[in-house]
């Protein structure tokens, strides 16, 4: 099971971070559209819900990800990731350390880590993947300064695990991070706030795939 998850992670290109009720609406239509458009990984991140509500939302996330062959992760809570039957957990620099998360979720589930500096990229031992950014200022990370494409360039050269560029990336600027060396991105508003989430996901994924083909030897 662990090797299958890591193989799917290696092939993943588009990662959606989403709360349980995006914009106050039901999440299922959005997730279904995003997954149909090409999202490979979905993270449930909701700081407002209690554990019971999070687990209830996780049931919908898990079902839809299974229907589309996507990976499902939970933010910050390794214990809930296990209870929800998720494929893994994502932790930040100020959350439980990677080794602690690994002890909770076990060897077969994925552990992702946020990285905001070259040093954090270089020291991301034990993580299965890293999220690199925020490339641009974003309201989902208030107070966190933008790194610009230079951090993506560092990750493209030195990251020892798959990385997803994240932070204010959308259909208008995805080419910038692709040019900096990213082959994977994670987004929130670019899909959640899109008038047509499926089309937005499809355009983002196309930009990533075409960029990877251009960069191939």
C-alpha cells in the first residue's frame, strides 16, 4: 500500500487544498469538478471544525478521491488522518515534526511538509513530499512573505523528494513556476473560487504537463 501511494505521488501534478464548505457551499460539486479536471491530490484543511465534523467531511473527500483515483490527505492531524482512512497527513513547520507524524500514521501513509526557505527544503528529511512557497502573497497564509520563484528554483535543484510549488498560483501565472522548474503545484483559490472549477483544473494541469514535456531531454 505504501509503495502504491508513493508511486501515485510521484505521478501527481495538481494538488488541491480545500476546506469542508468552500465559500459556505457544499463541497461535493466542487470536488467532483476539480477531480474530473485533473486534480491528483486533495487535502482537507479546515481550522474551524471540531473533530467529529472533520471526520464527517473526510467521508465525502475519501469517497470522491477513491472514485477518481486521487490521493486524500488531512492537514495537521495525523491522528485524524488515520481515523479517516486518509492516504496521509500534511504538517507545517510549526506543527508536529515529521518524525512524530510518521510514528502516528505509520510507514505506509504519506507525510508532507511545508518548506518556506532553502534550509527547510534541504532539511526535509523523512517527508514524502514538500510544499514550497508561498510563491506569491496569499490570504490563506496571512503574514507569510512571498518567496518568489527563487525558492522554486532552489527546490528544483536540491529537493530530495517530490515538491509542489504553492501560494497564489493560478492559470495566469502558472507558467512562471513551471519556468522556475516546478512540475507540480498546489492551489486553493485558483480552483475553489473559479467560475468553472473543472476547466480551471484542466488548464492548470495542461500547463504542468506541457511544461514537463518542454523540459524533458
